[in-house]
């Protein structure tokens, strides 16, 4: 089967590109997949050139058996709906793959005409992949037929061996992702400022990602947390894995999510997660069982969760081990086979 996959460049920072890279590497030999980048990082001109090139290549390429389109909200949705229309006009079977936690808010912001145009595309494609049951219900609520929606949580690579934890003098907490208000990055600093010095002395927090570094550093200085918080830029995969191997807990106090790859990666490494019940996270995390859930913007609740995890080694170990067990069914090889089953079901339809 020849599959044309459309989505952000494989070197773009973010979860969608990570899913693309893992998928392309894991697809079995019976699937021949070609990836075309619809967006590259950089200036607006560079992004426009990437999109126009994707349009041209999609139009000129030999017609594939199936086109798999990854999309999110805002500009990503605009680009991908256009590409889906083009693929459908060529008579291709089309699978769209919804990512990103802001799509429901984005949908509400659209004009009635734009909603109708997008829904017309979503009703013509052959399958819509979503990251969880909550997202299936959302797309059903806007008019997408339930029978065309497939729930397929993101994949994860499972480290073969986990490090022996609990020996470090300070407990390392990791935050991986965009440094921005909607990710809760600044809430994390404000929550740390609520903790007693005796607790902070037992902790180390590493915040790694691109985004609003200047504002993050300002808040760290304001609360005199420089001895606790270390800020890094976006990490390469090997750097990310080194951090997750050395850490014992993971924090992502987001206001909206799809199903964050950073969380899956942290769980695969056996870290104790502290997250919010947004997007598909509640379908993955049972509070007190394999993680701790706090409400978005609840600084005192976030501080209390951090303190519990920092001071209770038994809690860290128990929920970290349960987190690892929870994501084992999401191993990338099993994911690739499930995705192939979607491809094959779509191409077999008349």
C-alpha cells in the first residue's frame, strides 16, 4: 500500500512531528509511506514556501492508495482542510488525524460559514483519527458521523530498562513542552513559590522547551527560585531521555491538551506525573493511582501535589510504576499495526 503522509516537517519541534517520526519508523514493510512537510519552522515566508511546495507535490505525485493528514487548530487546520479537499478531488482515500488540545475552542471561534466548510470536509473523508473518547464525542457533537471516527491514542517508545531511582539527594521534577501560559509553565513557578524552603531544598525542577523564556526567568528571579529551577531550551531526543532517566516526577499543568507526547514519554520512563484533567489526559491518568490530577490554574492544589511527590518516596515509586504499566499497551509497534488496520479498512471500502 502506498501512503502519502502530510504534516509538519519531521524536524519541527512538537508532538505531532514526534508521532510522525515514530509512525514512519514503525510501519511494516507492506506499507510504503512518503512524507511531505506542510510546515517548517522559521519565518512566515519559509512556512508559506513549505505549504505551497506541499500543495504542488500533493497535486503532482502519483495518486497514492491513501492520504494521511495530521492537523491541529488555527493555521494548521486551514492548511490541512485545503490539502484534504485537493486529495479528495483527485479521488484519493483520505484519513485525517486530529491533534492539539485547542481544537474545540478554535471551532467555537469560527464563523458559521467556516464551520460549514470544515464540516463538509470532515464528512467527506474516509476516517478521522482522534486521541481519545472525549475527542470522539466532541467531533460527533459538531456533526461528524460516529462510525467514521477512530480512537487511537498516541504511541510511545518504551525504554527497555528503567533506572534505579531514589538515591539522589534532591528529587528532580521535569517539565517538557512549550513555555507558555496555556501550558501552565508560569503557574508552575507561582506554585513553587508557595512551598516552604524546607521542601524546596529537597527538589530540583528542570523546565525544558521553547517559548517565553524571558518571562519565565523573570518570575524565577522574582521568587528567588534560581537555586531550584533550571531552564533549558528544547531538548534533542537523547537529551530528553537523559533528563527523564535522571528525574523522578513530571509536571505539566496545562489548560488544554490533546494527548501530550511529553506525558507519554515521562510515563514510559516510570516518572510520577502531576497533570491536569484536560483533553484525553483523564483517560490515561487515574488520580492517586498512576498520577496526581490538579485543576488548571489551581496554584495551591498544584503546590500541594508537588509537595506530596517531593516528600513521599513511596508515593513517587508507586504511581511512577503504575504510570509505566499504563502506557505499555501504547508501545509504538502495536500502534503501527492498529494504524495499518485503519489504512486497510479504508482502502477496502468501495
